[in-house]
C-alpha cells in the first residue's frame, strides 16, 4: 500500500479554514493524505470551523517526524519565512501561498529546498485558482516574449465599479464590504501585491532573481472617474475603439532587454484582458511557439485559493511517493533588465487646468519645451469644479510615445505651474 502522507497546517484564516474544511470533507482520503495538526496564533479565538486539537505551538508541526508536508498559510514575512526555513531544514516539504516571502526570498528558499531534496510548492501565491505556476513550469522550453496580467482581484473589482460610475472611494468601500479589500488596502491599491506576483512569475519564466523593489510600480489610488469615462469615450474622440483602464503587471522582452512594470494602463475594449472584470484575475502571454494565450479565473478567496493549495498537496504527495521532488529554478540566468526611465510608451497626461485664457498655451509650451508631440487635447468641462473661487477643468492630452524620463520632467514643470492644480497623471496605452 502507498505511504500515507501526513500534513501539518500553519494558519486557519481565510485560506487555512478552506483547506481544513476540504480535508474535513474527506478530500485527502482517496489520495492517502491525512491532516494531522493545525497551528494558529490564538487557539482560543471564536471560529466558524471546529478543530479538535488546535495548537499555538508551531513546533508540534515543524518538529514532528510523522509530518511530511507543512502548509504555510500564515501570511506576511515574519515569522512565516522562519517557519518555512525550519520546515525545509527538517527535510519537510512545504506548500505555501505566501507571495510576500517568495517574491523576496525565493532564491535562498529554492536553494535550501534543493539541498534538502524536498519540495517547495507555491501555486496559490499567484492567480488564486488559475494554475499559472504549474503552467509556466511546464513551458520552460518556450520563449515567452510578453506577459500581461491582471494579478490583483481587489483593484480589478474597484476599476470595474469605477467604470460603472462609482468614485474610487465608493468603489473601495464596496470592495471592503464584500471582503475583497482589507482595511489597510494600500498593498493592493498601491500595486505592491501585483508587483510581488509579477516578480514570482518573472523568476519562473526567465530563471532569474527579480527584486520586486526594482519593478516600476504605480497603483490605482490616483485614477478617477474622469479617466474611466474618457477611456470609454475615446472611440468618439478618435473615431475608433473605446478603451478601459486596468492595473496591469507586465513583463516584456524587447531587443534582449526585459522590462517589468505594474501600472494602470489603457487597453482597447477588444483586448482579451478588457473583458476580465470584477474580482477576476487573468494572465495573457505570448510564446514564440505557443502563440498568445489567456488564462482567467478567480484570483483570490477561500475556495479558489484552497483549490490551488490542494493541487500542490497532491503533487507533493505524489513526489514523496516517487522519491523525487519537483523542479525548482536556480534563478541564476543572466538577464538584462531595462531601466524604467528608458521605457518608451504613448499615453495621456491628465491635469486640472485653471479655466482662464493662457492656461492651454502655458501647458502646450511645457510640452513643446520637452519635445512632446501632442496628438489631441480635450477639456472635460463636465468635471469642472471650483477651488478657492477659481474654476478648474480636467484636461486630457494624448502624447505620442515618449520616454518615462521625459514625461517625468514634463510633469515636474507642469506641477510647478500656478495654472495646474495638483500633480498631473500619466496613463500609458498598452495594446
Ligand atoms: N485570502 C486570499 O484570498 C488569499 C489568496 C491568495 C493567497 N493568499 C495568501 O495566503 C496566506 C494566508 O492568507 P489568509 O487570507 O488566509 O490570512 P488570514 O486570514 O489573515 O489568516 C492567517 C492565519 O494565520 C494564523 N497565524 C498568524 N500568525 C501566526 C503564527 N505566528 N503562528 C501560527 N499561526 C499564525 C492566524 O491565526 P489566528 O486565526 O489565531 O489569528 C490565522 O489563522 C497569505 O500568505 C496570503 O497572501 C491569500
């Protein structure tokens, strides 16, 4: 008879309780997998799930010679990283959903797992229920030239609601009420969660270490309904197709240089990613042989994440019985990363302009000074407002492709102008 594989679970929150309930329903039985011990921070806490033996002592899992797989679902960096390391040092296989730890410490953790000849599986760290980690592992022989992902469900939900007419604040409130957004939402809305996930995908695809801090990262907190409305009506202005705004995580190889970035972007409504709405995630990529593919599904939540964690448990249990852990990349390939300032993209600049003669001329003067070629400029009087008895009107100016450096310099000058209120916002087109 095949060896019974025993599992220890660290964490019984959103995902941990999903995994626990799945075991409780007997999901491990057909595969000879048993959940032995569950550890939490506070065993006395009131919970929806009833666990017979709940411990606070994680060492009852990490040091238990009977436990083969440690499932880390605590989240955050400390002490999660320490527990993962201890489990690996004790020659236990680890399944984790922890993107924060992986994005920062993958290289050392992968090396430790390889040295100890055990598995480190992390399907749930990116894309929730979409088996994207497994997919990219199997496509190692493929040259992937472009990846564009909607990797954060919270921001996608907020942008969808803003497209329906809600302000950022109201859409965020709605997301919080539905449990999609945390009270402290900046990890999501600031783009940092998507940045960590992009780092993990890039490491897998290009077998190189990526420091998430080096990825250009802009969130959606400055996006307004003016942007969504303008994107939607862009076809009317330009006689073409309408656009929408999505928070995209992009890895793109151009002339041997890899550019990584996370930012809100305008995409045509006909683009496959434009139809990915609400809390859904999607990963679009272009492979030299495979061509373009889109994978979409629920990117977070109890059930979708439990599905990903359980698929890892099954794979790892299988590897334990075969006596061979799964492949982990060495992350030592030499890759040339592009400097964010050299990135050249078309986009628009939105700024609140004083509604008085001469404001447009001053704005165009600044564009000319920085050699920015203007395609068109539209004042959205529908959104004009009073500030200190002066009227301001949001103006959207489409700019031909320019480098980030030049755009930054132009924004610096525009911000200094007394005719511009606040900091102008640059939104790039991604087709
Ligand atoms: N939520 C999602 O939809 C989702 C999706 C994809 C990936 N993830 C990832 O999955 C992981 C878990 O997320 P979650 O949303 O389930 O977190 P969560 O709801 O905050 O739950 C965290 C759990 O960890 C326990 N815990 C905290 N510190 C501990 C410690 N020092 N020792 C033992 N247990 C400890 C907590 O115990 P108490 O219950 O006693 O407080 C709680 O049960 C994170 O890495 C997250 O990024 C989550």
